[in-house]
C-alpha cells in the first residue's frame, strides 16, 4: 500500500504504526472477526448477505484493503472507500432467527464492529508488534481510529483504553453463541490457504488469534487456549513470523 502524504492521518500517528504491521494485523483481524460475530445481528449480516462460505479469503482481503486505504491512502480515496461501505450497509438488513429485525447501518452494531477491531488490533500489536505503545500512545490510537468508526456511521465509540474496556464489558449481555456462530468461526479458523505450503503459518496465526481473545470470549466460542507449554511457542513463533514479514516488506 502506497503511503500518501495526504492521508487522513499523519505518518507519526499511532494508527500508522499499528496498522502497518502485517503479522499483528492478521492475528488481530481474526480475533476481531471472532469477537464481532458474537453479536447476533452482526453475524446475521454476514450470514444472510455475504459469500463468505465460498470466498472467505476474498472477504478478508477486502477488509484488509479497506483498513489500508483509510489509514494510508490519499484522503479522497479513503473518503470514497468509506462512502462505498456506507452505501452498501444502507441496503443490508433482515430478520434474526428470533424475529428481531436488523440493519447493517445500525449505529450500535457499527460501534460494536469498530470496538472489536480497535481492541484486537491494538492487543495484537502490543503482543507481536515492534515496540509496545505506552498508555498515552495507546489512548492516541483509540482516539485516531475512532474517527473511522464515526465516519462509517457508528454511534458512540470509545476514544481511550478505559472507555474501550467499559464498552466491551457493557456489550457482553448482548453477545450470544449459536450454531451459526460455531459454523462461521470454523470457516474463519479452518479455511484452506491459497498455498498448501502455508498451512503451518496459518495454524500458528489462528491459534495466536484465539489466544488473543478475552478469556470470556474464547470460552463463549468453546475454543481452547494454547496449553501452558505451547503458549510460549505460539508467541515466539508469531513474533518470529512478524520479524520476517517486517524484513520482507521493509523499504529497500
């Protein structure tokens, strides 16, 4: 992704630092998907209006591209990407299995999607990124990323660590696991990679993503945390992957 001098955020922003790390964003992205789908109406939007069953990799790539464009792209490109997503959301809606109507442009649902991403992206950076953010820098990251959530139509979104933790806590009564959740989580975690040789790397990233989840979210999904002796190996392996990818993508 070409980094524009006319991006929505400056090169010294925390969002540039966090979103530019390939490995931690992969881990955080999977964790965010697992967290987001615990909200039934968010899951329904994917279930009813997405081709995730046949094009999981394509969906993940489109999400990654949106994050890259809105973080690093020229201001006009970022705003166009946001407008496209808002337009799509306006035409998505339906009914939950219990008869409750939902809409993809519901500000509360958009806020949940944003909160899940912000928390998971930063948590992944703090574990696997290059130099942890200080508490003040972490607050700055949440403050910067909130602008994207609001631009997409989200309702109230947190702008610091404390507010984000409070938002996660307040959301828990609205989170549910169903057969749908289990199926979508399985597709996310077990989708075949484009190159079979990358299966070991994919398994490492997926386990790192599971381990990154808040304990209560992992338990809701009935996903096993790495065993005590394996946990450090998952962390060290993912950190080595992150270092390799930073070297591979470094400007030369």
